[in-house]
C-alpha cells in the first residue's frame, strides 16, 4: 500500500507519494484514521491505479489474496491492543510504514482473536469492490480475467498455486537441511488449509 509496483524499480522502499494517498483516503473515508471503510476504498483505488499505470500489472493468486490481507493486517496488528477498534491513527501508521518501528508504549493485539479479525476484514475489503483475478497484457488499461488463477472463494487452489507456482520454482531440487526445512514449513502452511488435499512436491 505504501510501496510501488516492482515494475517501477523499487517495490520495497517507503514511498511518500503512496503514503500521502493512503493518508488522504484515511482522511476522506476514516475521519483521519485508517479503518475498514478507508481500507475498502484504498485497496480498490490501488488496483485501479496499477491497471492504469503498470502495463505488466499481475493480479493473480497468490497476490490476488495477499493484497486484501495486506490491507486488513494494519487494522488488527498496527492498532494498539488496548484500543482494538480497527482505527489506525496516522501517527501510528507513520511509525509502522515509514519508520518501520513500533510506536512508543504500543501494546500488541490479543493473539487469540487476530486470525479471525484479519480474515473477516480481508473478506469485507474484497466484497466492497469484488475483482476477478487477472492482469494487464503488456499495455496499460488492458486488464483481462485469468481463469487459471484461484479466486477469492477458492482457498484450496490458492494453497496449491502457492506451493506449485511460487515455492517449487524458487526451490526446484532442494537437498539436505533445506529440503527438511521446506517440508516442515509446507506442513505448517497446510495447517491453515486442512480441508484441502495436501501436496508433497518434495516427497512425504
């Protein structure tokens, strides 16, 4: 949300222009705070902005999912746990996004509730402006639906897409400790998708 698309050369450094947009949406839709309504509108705006400016914009699984969870995450984890009302102040947002540090005297959220809160918020952000997975085809404003990508209701396909299309290309033939650790982390990943069929790219 505050980092540019990789197409523009730097997708990891803080981008003041994007943060200013984030703050403007928080002012317009959140009465000065980043809340669920601001998140719904800003996520949709950023998608449309990338469609209009990035000819290589790709919005397929797993990024199709992580974009919405990325928007929901600050509503839960960046709001002081004593407050826990989904209202992120711009002061605290600046500390997290720009300075990459916890604000002074910050209390974490109740960990027993965070997963459900993030899931519910991500679903609400998607539902406010539903999108189909897809991407531009080399020119701006050419967004085309990709039927091969998991959509927001296909969590099992998200799981297999991530394993087969992200993990395996990064680590095609792991050996030794790397293979052991990859399998351990893939088992941990699957625990969030226990209703799906587990895949074993590196054997059981």
